């Protein structure tokens, strides 16, 4: 070696023991993230319904006169969407480390499917609103690729790795738990 280069550190060529704490941490973070996604999905769904119930637009504060104030709890929409996206991105990374399904595709399908449902429901509440039907079709069209991908994955796993379907059951339970928590927080904020 040259005199001006530092000596390389001594490296043990034998592989070290697996890090069980890192694996457990990755698992716990992935499970917390899917629960947070469920909670934020409930916030987005319920806050959207509240805003649509007052006509689809509202305002609060500012220098102008507000004709339709925002309903209580609608502010959770502004928090729920970004938190949900961050949780899905982080959760997908940690889930990949433990062999769990991608959380982002689940978020995509459930978010656009549920918000599309809101558009369809409110399109027929007081007469017929063609623009809301168009929005519902667009949202369900955006949800369709995610649902198709999840369905194909589910069928492939059922044929090749039936034990891997346990992740989907765990995700469903945690999404529901997060959803119930989200409903409770929304009710407290309203």
C-alpha cells in the first residue's frame, strides 16, 4: 500500500448473527403504519362527507365573509391525507423488509374506492348531480388498477404460497382497527 492511503479496517469475513431486534422493529413499524393508514382513511372519508353535506365547499377565517363555514372535524382531512401517504410509503419499506405486502397499493385502492363511493352517494342524494357521477367514475377508475393488482396477487399467493395470505388477514384486521380509531377521533373532533 501507499504511504498516503490509510490502512483498511479489519473486517471479519464470517457472517454475523441475524439481527432479531431489527426484524421485530421492522414488523412493528409496518403494523403500526397499516393501522395509521386505516385511521387516516376514516378521517378522509368522514371529513369529505361532512364537506359534501354542506354543498362541497366551505371556508373558515380569513379577511372575507364566509358564507358556508366548514363543519367540525373537516380539518382532519388536511392532516389525514399527508399522514396517510407518509405512513404508506414508510410502511411499504418496512413491510418489504419482513416480506409483507406493499401498503401503498392498499392505500391507493381503498382511498380512491371509498372517496368514489362518496361521490356516487351524494350524486343521488338531492336529485341527480351529473358532475358527481363523473367524479365517482374517475375515482373508481383510479382505484381499479390497485384492486386488480391486489386481486391478482391474492390469487397467485393462494396458488403458490397460501401461508402468505396471512398478511392480508392481518392487514384487514389492522385497517379495521385503525378505521374504528379514526371514527372515534373524528367523533371527538366534531
